[in-house]
C-alpha cells in the first residue's frame, strides 16, 4: 500500500489502514494489527508524508 509515492496515494493507503484498524478492533485483533503497523512504520520511516497521513487518521501518536 505505501508504495504509492504521491500524497494522494499516501492518503489512500493510510485510509485503508485506518479501515483495517477498525476491523481489527471489531475482531479482537488490535494487538496483531499494531504489531504489523509498527513493522510498516519502521520500514517506511523516511516517508514523512506517509507518516503524517497515519497521524491524521489516528494511527500514530
């Protein structure tokens, strides 16, 4: 998802991750989701726009 390199792509990817986060909460899988999200953030830590979008959607503090 985060291979999108344009701001709209990052917004789309973060929005999809936010949707997946909600589903994970509903199914009792929040810890597993957060673990996978942490790995994705670690992999893409240089992509400031992507991280900003994750913050915007409430996925990062």
